[in-house]
C-alpha cells in the first residue's frame, strides 16, 4: 500500500490502465502505479521443476498475468473516480 494514497484501479488489463492514466494526465491528477506478476501455484511449481531439469526456464503453459494497481492522492480520489467513471466502493 502506498501511504496517503487511495487505490483507484486494480486490474490486469493494460489497455484499461492506459485509459485511466491518460484521463488522469489530461486532468493534472498525480498517480502512482504498482505492477506485480501473478501466476497460479501449479504453474509456478511446473516452471521451477522445468528450470531444474532443463537448466533454463520454461513457460509454454504459463498463466502469468500482470496486476496493475493505480493510486491517487486521497484528496483527489473522488474527482479521479468520477472522471474515469468508477463508483466509490
């Protein structure tokens, strides 16, 4: 979590992230983005075993996805949420 910020977006779609960033940039709202890689446990174990036996990584059956979190300042949250058409939860 980023201090003094509120999460506006949690998504795995890079196009949605780009759309929201463009709107915020256009309206002068500062933001921070955090990106993590998500993969299920079975895929991770398979890839680790393949790396050991093949001396390299293997991800042909990978279910990796990127998870994007976009944060805005708390005082900007309501305005940002209305600009990107998100309802406050």
